[in-house]
C-alpha cells in the first residue's frame, strides 16, 4: 500500500530538512520579538508623551478652579465674622443714640461699655466710631488701654475715606488703609450707622492687622501657588509681595498723597491679557459662574489663573498655578518605565513559554523522526501534556509502534477527530452567538423603554443618570415625562435582575405608562395605588393559583413648574434632597408595590419636599446603598451617600454624577456588583415647596 514507511526507504531521502529546525525557529522568533518590542515601545512612548501634556493641562485647570473656590471660602470665613460684628455694632441702639446725643454723659457711659464689649469680641481687639454730628473719631486697639480721639476734617486727604464712605456705601465696605492716629496699616471694615429713618449718622467698625491677615490668606501648602485678592477696580488688596499692599494702603495717606495704586492689570503682559481678565471679572460679578480660568502672564511668569468673586465683600480672589510644576513629564516616568518593562516582561515570557511549550517538544519530535527515518521504529516519547503538542506526541508514539499497519488509519483518525472537534466548536460557538445575540437584543428592547437624552432634557433640563445593570439586562429602570405644567420622574427596582428582572421591567413599564396616560400623572401617591392595583390584577390573572409573589420598589415625584411644588411618594425607596450642603432623606413607605404582604391596604403617603432655591433631587435604588465595598465589605450606606451629596453641592449635575460614579467604584473595589444600580439626579430651576 502506498504511503507507508518501510525499512527500505532511505532516511536521507525521507527527512532531509530535520537537521536543526529548533535553532532556526528560535533565532527567527527572537528577532521578531525584539523588533516588535522596539516598534511597540516607540509608539507607546510617543502616545504617552502626547497624552501626558493634555492630561497636565486638564488637571491644572481643575486644580486651579478647585483652589480658587477653596481660597474664596477661606477668605470669607476670615472676614465674614468681623463684618457681622461690625454690622451688629452699627445697629446697636445705645451707640446709635449716643451718636446723635453725644453730649449726654449717661449715654456716653453706656455706649463706651458697649463699644468695649465689641472690642473684646473683634479678632484684633480694635474698634473705631465716628458720629456724623460731631465728626469725632474714637478708636481703641489692643496696644494700649487709652481711648484715642480726634476730629475728622473734610479737607484732609487722610480723612477722605470717611466722607467717601458716607456718600457711596450703603451698608459696609472693606479697604486697606493707613490710620494716622494709631500709626498702623490694617484691613478696615467700615459699617454705616443709620437712624430709624435710614439716614446715615456715622461710621463704625474694626480693623485687622495687615501682616497677620496676609499671612493667613496667602499661606499655601504648595509654594508653587499664588493667591491674590483685588477689589472691584482691580486694586491689589492682598499679594505675596507685601510692598504692593502697603503702597496701596498709603496711597491716600498724608505722606503719600501722590502715590499711584498698584492694580492686577499693572502686573499683566499687554493689553490683550488685561482685557481678558477684565471681561472674566465682569462676568463673575454678573453671577453667571462661580469660577472661571484663563492663562495669564504675571510679572513675566506664565500661569494658569482661576478667579472667583466674593459678592459679600465685593472682592475677587485670583489663584495662579504654575502648570509646569503641577504635573511634570518626569512625574510620569515611573509609569512609562513600568509600561515598557511590563511589555518587555510579557514578550520575554512569550518567548520563554514558546521555547518550553513549542520549540523544545518540536526538537524532541524532530530527533525522534530522525530515529524513525534511520529505521528504529520503537522510539517512544514521554507524554505529559494534554494539549495539541501532547496529542501530537501520543500520535507519534502510536505511529512509531505500528508504522506499516496504521499510517493511513492514523491520518484518517486524526482527520475525523479534527472534523469532530471543528463541528463541536462550531456548534458551541453558534450556541454562544445565539445566546449573546438574544441578550443583546433584549438589552436594546429594554433600553427602548428608557427616556432618551432629548426626552430627559425636555422634561428636566439639568439632570444626570447613573444606570449600571448587574448583568446584560436589568431589573431597574427610570422614567422622566413631561405633562404640560408638571413633570413626573422616578426610579423603579423590580424584583430580580438579569432576564427575569428585565421581563418584569417591561410589564411594569407598560402598566405605569397606562396609569400616567389614562388615570393620573400629578399625584405620586395615587399613581402608586393605581400601579399596585393594576399589577395585582395582572399577576393574579397570569398566576391564578397565586404561587407567584412579585413586585417592585419605587420612588416617584411630581414637580409643578409654575408653583415649584414637588410631591413625592415612595415604596421602599427615598427622595434625597440636596439643599446647599444640607442633604435630607425623605423616606418612602415600607409597603411595596404588587406584593401580597401585610399592609397591602395601607395607602401610600403623599409628601411635599421642603427646599430652598434651585435644590438638587436624587432618586436611587437599593443597589447603590447595598453595594459591598471598603475594607470590610460593608454596604455603601445612607450616611456615606448623604455626606457625598452634601460635598457636591454647587457643582453641575453631570459633574456630581461623575463624582458619585467614581466614589462608588472606589468603594466597590474588587467586590462583585450585587444588584442593579440606578440613580436619577436633577436640579429644579427654582425653589420648591
């Protein structure tokens, strides 16, 4: 029979090319590995450097904006207390009476006692008081026990602050100035004192030591950041270079009448930058944004600047960040080196494994083939593996035992086995493909019931959604629909998850849509009642033996655009109200929808949300609160959610949801997702009751 090996065949004729295949294969593979590593490494380094520059600019912008808001709050916390005390002093009835009846000795004694009480309360233990009737200027600070008195004169430049304040200021003003009586430069808070008819009768207030004020305001943990405070005209009121502030303070004093005040615009590079900064400060004062950023060159150095307006004192704080020091390219060196080393280790591991798993067994097979070619058919190789190499070795051993009788049979068996494996693999791949296609189609069908971005934006302009199914399809869904003068929004957590939960969501969505369209859309409590009745009837119809007990949790609210009224009703879920930094949980009823449990006849509670202006509202399912994470695998929890929402107050809703997503991912870590997670957050355009 042709095709069989017999001893008559010459080994040199049958296997002339088996001299040293492993050496040639190893050399070729090594060259390919080195070339691939060099090419991929060069492309990786280039892409990494480009990404690092973009990342540095994005990070610097966010860092500068965050620092501007932090510095704003720090400055206001320093000044607001003093302003409140100064306004309280300006409204003190005893001091106001003495301002118009200064000659009364009894009022003088009482007023001095009140002034001394306020002096002890002020941070620098200093007060001043100047009634308009006499123009007497009383001042006392902590450097001496004696009360100092002088008379203000309209013709003195050093006293012009008093008369200008009475003309232009309604309640209070801040300025940095030099006081000739106590010979000190301070940050002064000038509060206008008025009588019962609202007419000015004097000025009183306090002053803060300029040195300590500047140190506390400008002190930074990062020496590369610079904080500057300016007034509405751009005049420097706080700057790391104290000489600018002292110069501005003395500009109106008797000794420096002709001195020119230094503004932030004097430190910039060219009129274009001055115009951009002026436009930014004007926009901030208009209330459009809390903080804005722009590139500036200040005193010859390039910075990324972030500015914020402090309306209560009519000042701006400007934070300058040196972008070259925020993130250097060298800071990414460990990551780049790690990537390259990881790639090198991966390629080396591939080369090593290929040598051990492929090249070495092939060399053994080549040697055994040469043995058979020389006529020694009893060669047997050890079989220690079950993969393709092991199968080849086992087949080779069988062939060497019965070369003449089984060569063709062996080929046929190998072909049959290969065909069977191919058919089995194809069947398995086809089954897997059909399952995945079915799940993907189910996911698309389920996604069709969710409101799209345009529908959400039409119903609630400022909103954000976190939708994380545990599996391909979900047992959660959310709704947001507009009905003329009101909007209905809610999240629903149906029993189960995956495919059973997805079927439940389709049924619940259909019933809920019918209730909203045909029965009621402005009363959440009634909507829940109608939904409960409809689901009970439907489930009882589908399961007459009542073996199926399924239902859902839901949080539903209706917002009336005209009145700003928000009504809420919940079954197992809550409404979270973000009112500034204060977060309130408005809990729903414990009774669920659709279940045959005790309390089924209890009506749901209709609740009204009490909030301030432009509140943020959050509706979340239990999957978020119950998600395991942290070092002990505890749930995320209500307290952590409330603290997180309070810290995000003031941020855009989309940014808040991104921060919530990041915080949840950080908490979850390596823990598996337990349940479907859904969160719907939105901010109302006005106050709600």
